[in-house]
């Protein structure tokens, strides 16, 4: 396991180099001169030259890239053009917001999806199977923004069960520590706040988690059905074991390998592409952060945002690979 | 009179598919005595596996279903047994091993885990006790370095070793009867012989009855006391191994034995029964073997032959042995000899 982990970590190096090469070239692919973009149309030639020099834009690309990577390694993501703040510091609350939302959305998706898939496979062709798969079909084909708006209308506006937007009650904000608000409210030992924070998470988590839930349910079902036909399941039955042991020990573990792939992919998608949901729920996540930056042509922020999202993708991939190895002893590359 | 522990009586197991009802097991009657090794032989598709899975109540359902008949195990009809009762019997009183040792063990759990599971399902034992028992079982089936193997995964073992593990697992609760569905077919010849030797040894030492399914008459000659020949979902002949190999009565058995390669005779070409096994169908009239039978006569296409009793507890499903038509038999036998 250790050697495998080490090998997988080494394999990350070329991926990371590729990633930084791409984010590095973004700046140089933006039409026009970066200095011009920063200073605006009316800038004087002299001002532009000064800026180019101070930013090192006159250096050869190789040198610029080297400096860029050196900065990254020291945790320096550059400075936002708009707020003039250090991006590495500024970006964290947004990342935390996205992480927290993704975590709860995936928790919802995995818990419901996997269990619905198991029961559907177990009771194949029953009314439960039929209804669950119908819902899954509706789930994957429903536009997220529509679901989000319906949730807000029914559960926030009409029933007032959950708040419609935001991460916390803005009239009574809390002193952030980690910026994971659930953790922070626990650290503050403020349990009414824990409840409010969780309540804020319900609607966006469901909106965001519905598509992954539907995909996971369908994948679990088909994978379970496949595994249930296998010889080793017949062996377990021939030993005299009951349904529970067959399904939850042997079938589920074997069926989980392809489900894990889907979970990893979907987590990546949520972390990187939830701009629409974040906007509807006024959720200050990484998606909205980058979206604003695009509007302001704040390219260091765009660059860093893309880099962070890509990095998270890579890390999720790594975690999934390590989990494969943990589940399946046959994997040995 | 030897004690009968398993007796199938007119067992019918059918599959209900989109292409209609398939009578895969079409009225099978046979019995296994205590400590006996009974071979079930027949070409591919004749219903051997379905028969054995029916006994275990492990027919995939749907599409399969035991339509009628009895499975009497020590005086209890398993065909009507509850699922709860079957769980107690499977792996404990009746065990089964399968053709594919490569895929019959769960790839994600260690050998030790899977052996312990079988042991603990039927015995109140701590993990430690079950592990000791598992180790004993691995030693008994002749696995080298059994201690290490306990913590290894199936993919680390060869096919022959995995089949030994399967046997260890099947024997771990001292069953009355072991059903082995082509246990050596997927293995190479030397390993085959070792596995057969092991089964013979367990049969003698533990007095476990074995129902050995195979299409290899060589395997039958090696270890079986008695043979049941199946054709198209039915038993067509039954008798002791020695008698059936020496003097097969049913034309199908005669064909099977004729197609065995012989060591002393240098035959240029191996004999094979002309035609192929017909797919089992509902409402077939006449002898199932009639289309391929060299001795078929008119009656064979019109009526269903019964299992006619012969001397020495033999039975044969062929009109040639119908007492009412004894003279036909005599003539036919004269034909065979000539
Ligand atoms: N799941 C199933 N669905 C439909 N028909 C089936 C199914 N399983 C078996 N059968 C039918 O039952 C018949 C007997 O099959 P069975 O597996 O018992 O043959 P066998 O004698 O074990 O052959 P082999 O030597 O190839 O293992 C076959 O003709 C097949 O068409
Ligand atoms: S009954 Fe007729 S067809 Fe059938 S095996 Fe006997 S002789 Fe052949
Ligand atoms: Mg078979």
C-alpha cells in the first residue's frame, strides 16, 4: 500500500507540470497585451512599459514560467487586480464554501443513491425498483436551476422550512475560523448556529446532489445486478449464508468499484462546475469567485481559480485510486 | 441394504424464457447412498448442473423453477423446504463445488476470511477457533504453506489451489454429501488427477457421499461407484460403474463409451455420436435420443420409453428393454454383437 501510494504520488508530478503549463499560458493567450488589459485602453506607453518590467513580462517565457512555478511552490498565487489582495489568502473562504456544499451534496447523493441502487437490484422489477429508477431518470434529466428554483419556492417561500439563500444568517454573522461553517459553529460551541448552518445547506445540497444521486443509483443497481450473477456470489449462497451477508458483504464490495469511479467523477464536477447553483443560492463558492473575476478580466484570479479547481480534480482522482487499491487487492500498478 | 441419503423423485425443473418453457430437468429420479460416489454423466446441456443446483435450491429464479417432484434428503423433502431451513442445510449438510475455480471465490476477501465465513455460518465459534479450523482444513486438502495462504487473496493462487480451497470450504462443516459440478474440467490433466485423488481420499476418510458431475468417462472410471447417464433432461441409464463401462445397455451410453479413446487399440478415428444434443423442448413425443439412435424403430418416435429395470438394480430408458417386447431386445442384442 505504501509503495503504491508513493508511485501514485510520483505519477502526479507530470500531471501537475502539465496543469501549470496550461494555466501559465492562459495569460499569454488572452488577446492583447496583459499590461494593456490591466491598465486599460487609455494607458500611456511609458506606464505600460514600467508595469511590464515590474511584472517580468519582458523576460523570455521559460524564465517567466520558472518564476511562476517558484511562486506557486511558496504558496504565492499572485495578487488580484481588482482587490489588490493576495489571492492565496482571498481564495480560501470560497474554496471552503464550495467544499462544504460539495461534501453535503455528495453525502446526500451517495447515501440515497447507493441504498436505492442496492434495494432496486435486490428487489429487481418490484414497484420499488420501478419507482426508484423512474425518479433516477427524472433526476438526471431535470435542469438543476429549475430544481433549485422549485425548492426555493416550495421549501423557503411557501413552507419557510429552510432559508432560500446564503451560508448563514447575514444579520448575525459568525467569526470564521476555518471557513467551514459547520465546523466553525461547532468550534464556537454554538449549537443553535450548527442547526442554522445545516439548514442553510439543505436546499443547495439537494439541488446539487440530485444528478449525482440519480447517476449513482443507476450505477449501483446495474453493478449489483451484474455481480449478483457471478460465480462467487453463488458460492456464498452455497455456503448457506443469508441475503444480508450476500448483499452487504460480498455483492456490495464488488459492485462498489465502478460506483466509486462515478462518485469521484461527480465530486469533481460539483467542485468545479457549480456556478449556476452557487448563483441561485447566493453561495460564495469558487465558481462565483472565478465568475466575478472573468467579468473584471482579473486574470491572476482566473488563472488561480482554474489551477485550484484542476488541482482538486487531481487530488480526488488520487484519493479514488487509493481507495480502489484499498478495496481491490488485485490492483498493482 | 445401504442407507439412501439423497433421493430425487420425478424432479422437473423448467426455465420460463421469452422463447417458451424449457424443461431442463424433465423427470429425473436418482439416489445417492451414504458414503457412495455417484457419477452423473452426459453431454453438455443435458441438465446436469440444473439438477445439482435444484438440490441446493440455487436455481436462478426467475427464470427457473422447480415445477414438480421430490428432493428427499434424509427423509425431508427439500423441494418444499423454507429458505431458512435451506440456509441450515447448504454448506453444512449438503455442500457444493463448481466448475470454475478461477471465479468461484470472492476476489476481494482473503482465503481465511471466506473459509471462516463458511465455518462460522454453521458453528458457534470465535474468530480464533474458526481460523484454527480453517487452517486444519487447508492442511487436509494438501495446500502447501497453509498459514500464509489464509491471509492471501484468490488471485494469488493457481486454479488447482483454488479448487482445493473450494473443497476445503465445502468440507469444513463435515457435510453428508458433496456435490461436485465438473470440478476438474477447467484444470489441466495432472492437477485433475490430484483433485480426484483428494476427493477419493475425503470420501474414504470422512465417509462423505459425493455426487460427481462430469462429461468425462475417464473421471467416472477413476472414482465412481455408480453412474447415472443423463440425456436431454432425463436419466437414460443407471448402474454400477464397472457394469456400465463394460456392458452399456442404452444405445446412448453405448455411443458414449464407444467414443472413449482406447489405449490398446490403435483406432485411426475416434467414434462420435452423429448429430447434436437437441435443446430440451416441451411436448416432445417419443424417445429423446431417437433422431441419433442407430437402433431406433417405429415405436421410439411415438411413445415415451420408461426407465425399465434390469438385473442388478440397473435401469435403462429404452424400448429394447421393455419386458413386453423382450423378443425385440434379444434380436437387437444379437444385432449389437454381430
Ligand atoms: N438460466 C437459464 N435460463 C434458461 N435456460 C437455462 C438456464 N440455465 C440452464 N438452462 C437450460 O438448461 C439446460 C441444461 O443446462 P445445464 O447447465 O444443466 O447443462 P449441463 O448438463 O450442466 O451442461 P454442461 O456440461 O455444459 O455444464 C440447457 O439446455 C439450458 O438451455
Ligand atoms: S428407445 Fe428407441 S430410440 Fe430410444 S434409445 Fe432405445 S432404441 Fe434408441
Ligand atoms: Mg454444467
